[in-house]
């Protein structure tokens, strides 16, 4: 499944690798490995706008369903209490 461009996390691998290798303390191979690891971690751990939008939609549906359930329960309880009052007097 391809991800839309607006849904991708922007990470400039080359710039990151250049910064790591600039002073010579990190080899190009190490910089590449670090860039790969960081890119993988960012893709797995960072929520995109689409991820958040999907969660918001699910939350809205859950709240709606909960309101319906609470309302229905209140109507049923009111009906039961009314029936008990009518038939016990």
C-alpha cells in the first residue's frame, strides 16, 4: 500500500548523513546505518495527520454510540419505573 505524499514523514537522509560524517568521527557506513535506523523508527512511531483523523472519526462514532446507549437505557429505566409505580398502587 502506498502512502500519499502528504502522509509521509519528511526526513532528509542525506543531510542527516552529511552532518554525521562532516567532522570525520562517523564513517559513511555508520552514518548510513544510523539514518536507516532513525528513518525506520520515525515511520513506526510518529502519527501522521491521516492517522489522527482516523482516530478522531472512530472517537466520534464511539461517543455517538455511547450517547445512544445511555439515552436508550434511560428511556427503558424510566419505562420500568413508571410500570412499577402504576402496577404497585
